[in-house]
C-alpha cells in the first residue's frame, strides 16, 4: 500500500515549520501589545452552528463544508472558519457576564477546513489567524483592530499593502438597500450566473461578491449601500474614517465590497496586497463588525468586531518578497564520540548539559570524527565536546570553541561537581584574545 496525503493538505516539514514559528511568534507579540488573549476552540462543531453562523447561502456552507455524521448520528462539521466557534464558546461560557472585562479581545491561530479545488494559496486544510472583539460599539474598536491587522503585516516589511473599507450599515439600511439592489439586478436576471440567479432573492448582497466576470460587469453600476445608511451608521463610518486619518493609515473605500458572512454590519474591511506577482488572490485579510451574531447564536445582544487571515497566503507573499526570516535558536553544543566505549559517558554528558539549560545534540551513529565535526559546523554549534576512549580513561573531555578553533582539556569530575564555575572558566579561556 502506497499512502499519500489527501488532496488539498500539506506536510509542513521542519524547514518550513521554522517559518511558521517565526510568523506566529511575531504575531503573538503584536497581539500581546494590543492586549488580545488567545482562545482555543474545538476543530469540529455542530453543523447547524456554521450553517446559521456563517449563513446558509454562503459558498462556505453551501459548497465547502466538511460535514459528516458521527457514530452517534450527530451532524457535525470541521470548522470552515473561526468566528462561529468562538462566538459559541463566548455564549456557552457566559463570557458576556459583567465580571469579565469588556471589550473582550480574543485571538486564535489554527486549522480550518474547506472542500475547495486546491491550487496555489487554496488548500482544503489551511490555517488562519483571527481576532474577535466582544462588547463595544466604539468605532475606535473598529479602527484599532484594523490597525492591528496592518501592524502584523507591516512587521514583515510588507510594503505593497492596501486597506479597503466599506460600511454595510445596520439591518434597516440593508433592507432598504436590498430592495434597491433587487430592482437594479432584476432587468439583468438572464445574464446573471447560476449562483447569482439563486441568490438574487435569498441574499442579493452576495451577488456583489460574485467572482463571475459577467456578474462583476453587471454589479459595477449597482447602487451603493453607502447611499442607504441611516444617521447612526453614517456617523459610525465617519468616525472610523476620521480615526484612520488621525493614525495616518491610508485607506480606500470600495462601495461594492460585501463580506461572505451574513451577519456583518457597519464597518467591513479587507487588507489587499498590490504585489505584482501575487495575482488574483490579492485579499490577505478580511473582517468587520458583526453586532448580530452573538444573539443569533443564543447569547445576549453583543456588539462585535473581528478579522481573519490565511497564514499560507502570508507565507506565499513573504516567499515572493524573498523575506528573510529571523534565524532560529542556535545549538549550544555538539557531543562528538570516538569509539563505542564512550557511549554511556556521552549519554551522561549530553543529559547533564541539557539539564543545565543548553541546547545539545550528540553523535549516535559513531561516524568518523571528521564527519561529526562537519555536522557540528553545519548546525552552527557554539562548542564541541569530544569524548575519546583514552581521554575518558583519564576522566577528561575536550571542549572546542567552534567560532575560533581554540580548545581546552578539562576534568570531568570538576565539571560534574560545579557546572556554573567550571564552564564559565572554560568559556573564558576559549575566548578570542582580543575579546
Ligand atoms: P477567497 O475569496 O480567496 O475564497 P474567502 O472570502 O473565502 O477567500 P474568508 O472566508 O474571508 O476568505 O477567509 C479569510 C482568509 O482566509 C482569506 O483571505 C485567505 O487568506 C484565507 N483562505 C480562505 N480560504 C482559503 C483556502 N482554501 N486556502 C488557504 N487560505 C484560505
Ligand atoms: Mg472562499
């Protein structure tokens, strides 16, 4: 039997996983500066949660869900996105209770699953980093959360960035707009794609989001939601724009932009890259306000704002930019063994160094010393500890500073009696003369 990974999945091998760690660490630092706390929710949930939370007419729910019946005949789904599960957790754990500080600022990093046609930047299991802010309608929440997204991308020196915003207004404004949109689209009905025909009466705003070229041409002249905002939504959008300007964050308004989820209202945004080589998947981050979702999932009315972005697409972009990742942690020491008889002593030495908080690898294959030193060089070890049979008989070990080649023969009894003193003495002796 020849096993292969499933279509749309990837193995992240050690060289690649170092990139992931670097990105995640950097993002976590920025999230900490903004005082977001991590939440980890299950990878699968009731199918219904996503159907209602994400919206029945969305591509995610209607075409892309990995749903299945478990052995107890429950209808479940692997999470296709992060928000629904976090909102469920927020409601179920009563995080809305007054003892919790508001707004509650949460983030997650993890795998999402969508049944899609795999291609570059599009997988069936992929990873998202997302944030959710619960419990404030202050437009400053919208702005700081968008600023956070921009800060994360800027921290990787991504220069070709564009923040695009729009407002979907409140439910009332959207109802009026819906009518106007249907009136505009009806005369074009025959020319709309099959999906858009189906959505025209169910959820006409989604027609604006269509990727079909004919649909795109038709909606180019559609009325804009911005002309249907009520006073409150207008003021909210104005406040958001003012604060973005205050922070000197450039933005564009796309009056036809909508989001894939049903429960968005007021501010929505995308971060796009204008990098030449990035092609059509130019959106690297998307989010907005969703004041209706917590209630929809069974909680009290709670204002909310969030975003999500795909880590694979970020890595793709960084690779295109030839981004240099910060170098990972170094190897403190490599233990070279000469002869099988030193195996036990090398085991003791290696563990002793690790217990003293050093990062250490040793030789297991008893190769020629030259090969072992090559490995130590390749891994940029700071020191090599060489154990040979003759030396061991005298209870000695040789420590070499790989940076300058200087070495010192030391007594193991001393070394095991007092690591701090003996090792710092050796390190001093092995320093460059001018250091
Ligand atoms: P697209 O239009 O590319 O299908 P989307 O609107 O479905 O994107 P969202 O649901 O808003 O995307 O998800 C947010 C982000 O997650 C996207 O901007 C992208 O970076 C990433 N993403 C979405 N689907 C995939 C996928 N199948 N593989 C890899 N990343 C993805
Ligand atoms: Mg999609």
